[in-house]
């Protein structure tokens, strides 16, 4: 099967390849202040690329941190719907660099079993997902014979997503009038597999906490004081061991009170997604066994249920040899993934209550819970915007829209801020795969997925105009 949109995309793949080759060479690592000039250069590159694509309005918006890029292409019909594409141009650090098979900022093309793969930091997260829109809107115009898109298309591409988007909500509030839209198209996600067209319909939220336990005022000789005073490391081990019960449920008081239960329909839709658990364990998960909340499938646990994880523990002496002490302090970092109706600001009190319940005599606790966090978000499965998205994906993948599967993204981003500030619903159009190793060494993108993504974007503007 073919279409004018596909024909245009296939005839202009070299444009997409050239864009990625240039953009991926910019090490726009927002977490490292040394790379602040590179993040700024990335924003300027994108602004120039958008102007070259034809967007009549392109601006670089400065923030208290890294710059964002805004672009707008009004529809000829002033009454046409307005769609805002969200993405980010910053990337994760590359550590450890010795694990990269190809230099992380020298895009390298390799032929793989499913087609050509492009290796580089940011190849899919998120420069590939953004770059496909440059080709997609050109394909839409060429296929429909228009000088302007069927809907007004706006883009907001931030530069701090990989650093927690600390200034993004303020930017949205400051620029809310310019960003007003009828639907937000999030292009920072992916699909289930190369041959499984799918759409993300929800993303989890995030809250975090750091706990310090204090015992003696100074490190003590373990021979002279061991067995006589409480050990903060022992207390921390017992504390984190109590984070889950025997059913794998989080033990924070009230943690599940706001959790919206999965409906039978939602569980049935998730069960339709092909999932080889053994292959997942051996591949992306790189683990020996599954674990988690009892009564839910692995897909449900990693995408649709709340979680608590210990991200790090430290204290005492960890150098070579022995230092026989009872340490004065122990530390741990925790994160919590949240689902529909949970609020990150409520987790702080729950963590403090949980620590208080499990604190032994003689140990003091300091619980730090940073303000903010990330709220969960979800699409309305019955909305006309989701119908338009499914139709666009179906056309790009030569399948019936009813056969496009729904997935849930276990990660978190600032999408809930878009909903809360702009008051617009979300749909998700991304071309990533679980095997793309985002945030890890050897990040890659399967290029045929970007080609399909560009085509789906081209169809989407036409489909949204008819809803």
C-alpha cells in the first residue's frame, strides 16, 4: 500500500538523515553545566531547521535554565483546530563512555535485523522523535497540495526534560496565551514493537525522597560499642526492607487511597499487547526474574500500577580493607512512580509517616522530599483526538485503526503540566522501541520507525482537521 504522504517521506529520507546527522553531533546534555553552550547550540540548530522547513514563526525562548524552541504554522482557516507538539532537545549524559560501541555524538548507521539502525545519544530520546515532524509536516503539505497545514501546528521543544524540567511549568504559565491549543501531541514516547503499531495512552508520575538516619554523634569503634548502641545502617536496612509487604505492595500509609483502579476494559486492552516475558527479561530488562505487586501482569506493573524503588543506599566505610566502625549516619534515596489520581505533593507526608512508624529508639530521621514532582497523565480513550491518532497510525502501518494497540509508559515527564496549565487533552505519537536503550549506552533508533512516524504525523494533521 502507498499514499501521497508515504511517497513523499520515502522520496525525502535523505533530508531526515542529514538533519539527524547534524543535530545528534551536538552534545546537548542539560544535566552537566559544562554543556550549557551545547544545549543553547542545539536550540539554535532546531530553530534554523524549523525555519528551513517553512514555519513562518520560530523563536528561541530563554528560561532561567536552558532555552526552549517555539514554532507556529497557522492554518489557512482561522477556525481550524490547534495542535501543539511537545518534545525536548536535551539528552542524557553518556556515562559510562567505555560501554559505547560507537562514539555517542558521532551518529553511526548499522544494518540490523529489522532494518537500518542509527546509534547516537538522543537518536530517539528525543531528537529523532522531534526530527520526524520536520519531514512529516512537509509530507502533509505536499500530499494535500496546501500552503499551510490543515490545522494550526505549534511546536514547543524544551531543553531541560532530562534534568526534570525545573522551569517548564513556569514557561507554560508565562506563555500560556501563545501556547493555547485544542490538543497536545506528545512525541517523547514509542511503540510496543516494530511490527506492532501502538499508541501510548498514559504516563506515570514521579515523587522522590532522600532519608538520612542518625545514631551516635560520631563514628564509633565497633568493638567497644558494637551491640550496645543502635547502628543507623542496620536501621536503614530494616527500613527499606519494610517498604513493601509480602504481596509487593507499597506500605506507605494512604499510598493507594487515591489510586484509580484499572477497569476491566483497560486490562483487556493491555493484555492485547504482545509481550514475551522471557525475551523481555533476557533483553531490555537484563534480569533473572520478574517481581512486583501480586495480582497484576508484568506489563500492568511497569506501566499502570504505582511503585516504590530504592535508588541508592550509602553510609559508613566503603573503601578498601576494614574500618571497624558503627557509622554515625546512613542514607537512602527513594523514588515513587504514580498513576492516575495520585498527586506527587501527597507522597511527602506519606513517606514521613512511614519512616516514623519504623524508626527504632535512638535513631533520628531527616526526610527530604523536594517540592514539585511529576503528576501522572492519561488520554481519554473515547476522545475524537485519540480517534484521529489511531487513524493516522493505522494508515502509516497499513492496518485498521481498531487494531492499533494501547500501551502505557512507565516513565515520567512534564506532560501533566501541559494538561494543567493549557487545559488541553493529550495524545502520544512516538517512534521509540523498548529495545532502543534510551538513557543507556548505545542508544539507537530503528530508522524505519522514524519513517513511519513521519508519515503518521503527516496523516495526523489531516485527520485532526476532520474531527
